[in-house]
C-alpha cells in the first residue's frame, strides 16, 4: 500500500495556507501569498518545460505571469503591454 505524505501547512491571518517554515529557511522570510509583493518569494520548484514555478509561499506562477494562489484564487496574467515602434 502506498502512503502519501503531505507537508504540514500553517495558516495565515487571512486564512491562506503557507508551506512549513522549514521550506522558507532564508532571511528575510518570503512575503505571504496575500502580499502585493508575493512574486518576490523564492522559487522552490521550477518546471520551465511545463511553464510554471512554485514559490516558497505556495503561489504557482505561470510563464504568462498568471498566478494561482494557495486558496484557489486566480490572478490574471499581468504582462506589460507591448509598445509599438514608431
């Protein structure tokens, strides 16, 4: 029989899950998934062939700049608009 292990998660004040502090061993600690600077968190798993990265704060960031937050909310891609050459 296969056993599955899942990391213990902590819950922030707003109710979102965060990976255990053991995965966020650097200083300063990563911003939470609810922070406007959530993309500043360190990458803990990178899958460029699939187009996504998992950050230390449990946010999935996709190559099109879209995001999936730990609570299931979706952040639409927010790439800068291309400026036409004149």
